[in-house]
C-alpha cells in the first residue's frame, strides 16, 4: 500500500511524527493508500525552508521563474495519463473528464501565469514638473494556498502558479480526500529543478494542518477555495492577524432559460451545468428556472437527457462517476430526503446506485431532478454539491431575476436566450461574480473569477491573481 510523502525544502519526506490517514478510492470504497497527517513540526520545517528560499526566488528574474514554470507545465502534459488515472482513482470522476479537463487545465495554469508574469506591469503618475509617482509590486513573501477536493490538481495549480510567478514561496495544502495528484506534482517539481523551499506541499486534515497554516505567523496571505462555513472560520482567524485573504466559497447557482433560447443547445448546456463532475463543481447550475411557455417541453427534454446519463465505474465509458466520499454521499442523500419532506417531486434519480463488479461498494448517486419546491425552501437555499438540481417555471423577466438573486450566494449564473438586449440587461441585474450567456464553464484565464455575498471575498485569475499575490508600494520622487 503506497504511502505518500510531504514535499518540504525540495525533498519528499514522511510526516515528522509518523502519523498517516487512509486514502480511499470512492468508486470502490476501499483503502488503497495512506497520506501524511502533518502537524506543527512539519509546518514549521516548511515555513523555515520557504523563508530561506524567499530572497533567492524573489531575486530570480521573472523570465527565469517563467521558464521553470513552463518546464513544470511540460511535465504535466507529458504525464497526462498517469495524472488522469490518479485523479480518477482519488476523486471518483470519470477518467475521460480528468484526461480532457482537469490535467490539461493544470498545465495551462502554470503556462498562463508563466507568460503573464513577463507581461505584468505597474503604473506611474506624473505630477507635472514637480514629481513622479510609480508603483512597485513586490511579492508578499510566504503565502498559504489551500485547495478543495472537487477539481484537485486543476484548483491546486490555479493558486500555486500565480503565487510562484509573482515571486512568493508557497505552503500548499491539497484536500486530504484527494491528495494523489498533488503528491505527483511534488515529484514533477523536483524533476523540473524548482529550487528547494520555493514550493512546499503538506498533506493532512483541514482542521489540523490547514488551520495551522492559516494561523502561522510566518504565512502572510491565504488563498482558500472551499465551503462557506470554513471560509468564515478562516476569515475570523486571519483577520485579527491582518493577513491578506482570498476566499472562493460556495454557490447555489441559477440557470435562467427564456422562451427564445436555442432549445437543443440549452437543454444540453443546462444538463451539463447541473451534473458535470457529479454536480461537484462550485459553479454547477443547481437551480433551473424556465419560462412557463416552454416549461413542459423543456422539462421533458431535460428529463430525457438526464435519465440517459451513464453512471458507473470511472475507468469505463461513463458520464458520471462516484461521489468523493461516503460522508459526502450521505450528505447528498440526506439533502434529497429533505427535498421530499419539503414536498418536492422527484422526477428522476433520488437514490444510491450500486454498480456491478469492483464498484459494488462505491459511492454512487443517481442524477436527480426535483420540481415543485419554492425558492425559500432549504433545498433551494443550501448548497448540496452533488448530482441534484431543482426545476421551476417563471412568468416574467423580473420574476427570473428575483428567483436567481434570491439566495445568500452569488458565484455564477447562466442565461439562455437569443435576445442580445435581454442577455445584457439580465446579466447587469444578476448579483453574481460570473454570468455566462448561452454557455457554461467557458473560461478565459485572463478574466477575474470569484463571487459576491456568501460566495467569497476577492477575485482570482489573470491580473487579479498577480495583484493578490503582490504588495503595492508607491514611490514618489521629487524632481527638485
């Protein structure tokens, strides 16, 4: 049984006190490895290594940092099959999805920020003939990056890449539920020749080593993606220490379907938005609102598409794999029971699935559509983060906007209409950080990413990420 190791000071090392956690394959329900249960001593060693590497990495020209990051990206591309298999085994997602989305995007993250840092510029302001002000953007120093389990390597690199590009040294923690590709990334960083201490990867529990990273005085900024409750806890801990914070949190995202949409394209897009990655993406459109005049037809066509989704062994040709853990499966099934108790009508799904063969003990839930629930109910207000979506008609554009905005979340929304004026008008009124029109999850890495309300604080992506991982310093030179 393979035991993973931490990556500290350029080396792979076991946890200092020898404690480990079981790593479980969610498709089989079986333990297949162990991961370090890191503690304070491991973190102190990582912070010391980062501090020792800090001056050298900060002084390294941006072009050289970029070249190293390009090398890591090339190694990710070269090891696509190895990384995709590990992601599928760890997470339960179809290997085809890991192969086509997760791993290529991880390489793109490194490559994008390698390019971006060589173009990153700051501003200057002339005060006539008296003086000039210019702004320096220096690395923060040692930063913490904590990523979730749903898109493990994709989101892990989304944080690490801009932090490294900007000249910071990083203490990174992947989810304890999906640690394998972060461990493999450690190996690739060693192979690429990344200087010791520049990136340190610690495995373990969020409430233990994750909490320790947040509160460590040597870690000056925290970038976190995960649940809203955990984000609130991190903010409460970090704010009194005046740490810089980026929090990308939960979502309860709406899909707004208007009668003038391209029906074929919209049914396919809305189904994908609701059920991609087993519904385990913070951007998934789990609340589907459809204009009443097309509601019956849309409902039947969506139901037909969802019931046709193939659920089973992630290593085979399927559309849906397993949920990430037994505990999460229990949470999702509990949410479906709540929907029943609230009077929701289960149109399809609503139960655990038991595939044949090696996956008989795996954590599979049938894609579930529910209708007949009001906006204010728990099912429509709470993030479920699974293959569960609700369906509801609306009568007017104002009704649709009100329903969409009617939760405490504000991460992403999609609008489906062929009316250009309406798409702009509705997008302007939606309280969400991201609005897609006639598409979903179409991402340009140059654009800001993040949410409003309980969906987070700050923005990631593009120049926003490089700004977060640097400190602006104004310099004023008087000419006299």
